[in-house]
C-alpha cells in the first residue's frame, strides 16, 4: 500500500511539474509571440482554465506527500519526503500570496478593459511562476529520490 502511495504521489507531482513547466517555457512564450489582443485573451483563458484546476492539484499533491511522510515516518527516505512536502507548502503559499491575485485580475481582462500595465503585470506573474516551477521541480526530485 505504501508503495502505491509513493508512486501515485510522485506521478501526480511529476505531471503537475510538467504542466507548470510547459506553461512557463512553452505556452506563455507562444502567447507572447502573438499580437497583444491574442496574447492577452490567451492568458486570460489559460488563467480561467488552469485557475480552476490547479488549486486542487497543488493541495492534493501536498496532502499526498504529507500522507506519505506520515506513513513512512522513520524510513530511510522520510526526510526527503518531509522536505519535499515543505517545498510544496512553499509553492502553495507563493501561489496564494503572489500568483493568484495577479491571475484573478488577468483572467477577467479583455482587450477593451485591460489596464495599460497588463504586460508588466503578466511579466511579474511570469517571474513568480519561474520561482514556483523551480520549487516544485525540487520537490519532485526529492520525491523521486525517496523512491530509490
């Protein structure tokens, strides 16, 4: 049972990392190459779509890692899982404090109502997102190492 939990947690976090990496280094670069209206509309749609799913994914990953840490407490890789879980907490706190407020504004914008500084706000979101991606990659690496 523990082995299934370990694999499930690692897969869930790994897929989340893949999605967030893709947003940071593929999707947003594609959107940035489009004309402003298309760029902004694409980001707004992505903010609505992923904004509806990611809270469950982040919290679910955090819970799965916490259950793994408790279930394997005292095991040889438990400290790796606890550290990964701490990093997942950091990613959730970052999301709530830094990224979600920008996303909540951006997902309502249209070419007719977006603020003059919308690109600056999206660039700030991107910078925070790069840090968050690094944090969840580190968490994923620790979980993968704990499997070994």
